[in-house]
């Protein structure tokens, strides 16, 4: 079981500290998890990941992410399709 904290649940104070320490996106990917429902490959990659998840501004929607917020994301939809195809009969 992965015990790393979820990045989208971090308070802004922690984000500010990560910025101040010049934490790299690789360090973030190594130390934090993306949401379990997120099927976006390397969503925490700051240059090619999920823009909502990696928005570090005070006005970002990062902390508001939820499976319903992300329901229209093509990566989230594809993740559900792939899961259903690999687990027939399980919904």
C-alpha cells in the first residue's frame, strides 16, 4: 500500500514551502501521489502532467479535485474504460 500523501490534499502552506525549497517535479512525483481515480500518466509531472493538479497558485482548483470534478477529463474516462475492460463483471 502506497503511504505517500496525496498531492491535491496538501495545504497551500506546504505548497509554498515546496516552492521555497525549489522542489523539483521529479521530487514531487517521488514523494506524493496523484488521486487514485486519476488515470493521467505522470499527472504530477509539472511540464506534461495535469494542469489543474500541478497549478500551485493560491487561486488554483488543485484542492477541489474529486472524481466528479475530473469526470470529463479524457484521461479519467480512458482509465475507467481500461479498468472495465480488464475487470469484466466488476463495476
